[in-house]
C-alpha cells in the first residue's frame, strides 16, 4: 500500500506553518520570520518516504483582508483548502485561543473536510485546548508522531502513483527562492511596517563559469521607506544583501554576485496590474 496526498497547512499569521514545513521537508522551501504575514504564496514542500509522498502546501496566515494583496493571499488559502486531502490546522499554544478560529475549524469539519488540529510551539505552551497533538518544530517534540497522524489520514493506493519525482522538494523555480530570501533578509533587518510593504523581483539571473550574477529590485510603498531600506551610507541595504547572498549561495551551491536596487511604487499592494507583474495572482 502507498500513501499519497496534499496537506494544506493553515493557521493564523506567525503560527509556525512555514517553520514546520521546512522541518518536515528538511529544506528551506519557505521563508520564516518573527513578523506576521510572512508567507504570501502557496508553496509546496514535498516529503518522500519509502511508501509515501506527502505534498505540504504552505499558505499565508489567515487574517482580515484590507489590501488587494491580502485578498490574493486569502484566495490562496481557500484554493489550498479546496485542493487538500487533509487540512493541518496550526494553533499557536503560546497564544490565547480565538473563538472565530474554532468556529472556522468546526465549519470545515461540518463541510466534510478532514482537519488535524495541531498545537504548535509546545516549548512555550501557555494555553490548553482539545488539540489532536501538540508539537514543537524548534525542539523536534512530537514531530514524528504528527507525521504518523498525517499519514493515517491520507488516502491509500495499491499503485505507486506519486505526482512528483523523488528528488523534487518544491514546485517553485530557483528565482522565486532568490526573491524570497531577499524578502526574508528585509524582514529580518527592518522593523514594523516597512518589510510588509516590500516585494522583490529578480531582474537578472546570469550564470557565468564560477559565479552567478543576480540583480533584484526591492519595491517599497513609500519614498520614506526607501531611505530606511538603504540606510545611512547604504549600510542597511548592504546588510540585507549580505544575508540574502549567503542564503542564496547555500541554496544554489555557487558563488553569487548580488546587486540590489530599491524602487518606490506607491501603493503597489492595491494595484492589480502591479501585483500581477510582481507574481501575485
Ligand atoms: N518557540 C518556538 N518558536 C517557533 C516554533 N515554530 C516557529 N516558531 C517561530 O515563530 C515565528 C513564526 O514562524 P513562521 O514559520 O514564519 O510562521 P507562519 O505561520 O509561517 O507565519 P506567516 O507566514 O506569517 O503566516 C518565527 O519567529 C519562528 O521562528 C516553535 O516550535 N517554537
Ligand atoms: Mg509562513
């Protein structure tokens, strides 16, 4: 018997969805930060076992949509839910239980969706609830048990009809990760609202013999943000570039020359055409 299926990982922003998927897949397919609303796209993380293939779908954290980008993010959540065999719903055990979320979980179950309710961050648990399991990606607590529960809910097949090759870890191209790693560095280095208004586009990706030349635009919402991203004497941008370059070199396993340019695009999060150009659809 073989197990195969899609597992949509849902939950509030910051619940630990991307961290868990990276842990399970054993690679950094999704960027992580301590700021909410880090993930914007649905990203696949593929886990292969002897007799199974699990396709995890990382999703943006569920929040109230205000901008057009938010609406696209919430559309991504709905489509992941619709295409899933199982929903893995993460509730952060260090945060107070939100009644609306419990209603949402109940509604999914009423609609016939299989939902596993997993409490994340057991290493700093503060609140009790009727969780199916409590785990921590940080300390590895109950990760294997969680995997077993997921496998028990996935459909079984007589034939090995897996959708992806054994060595595929994700569905996104390298360029996507380069842009995401740069955005992650922005999230790491900058505070408050600036990183939330940032999008990154790779404008040049040229492989030379010993080096890859990459140019990328960091798009921000306001002129004042541009100054903050660049910093005094370009210090902040340099820091962002250096963190991103190191992570990209690790990903691609080749030396990289990374050039970053900061551009202002007023209100881009509410411009459908711009969003589409930036890859948000
Ligand atoms: N203590 C602790 N922190 C964790 C754990 N898992 C994730 N975190 C932290 O929680 C923060 C959010 O993690 P993410 O994986 O980015 O959360 P997310 O649910 O993908 O967030 P969005 O993409 O914004 O929806 C990061 O600072 C992580 O390091 C855990 O098991 N224990
Ligand atoms: Mg995430």
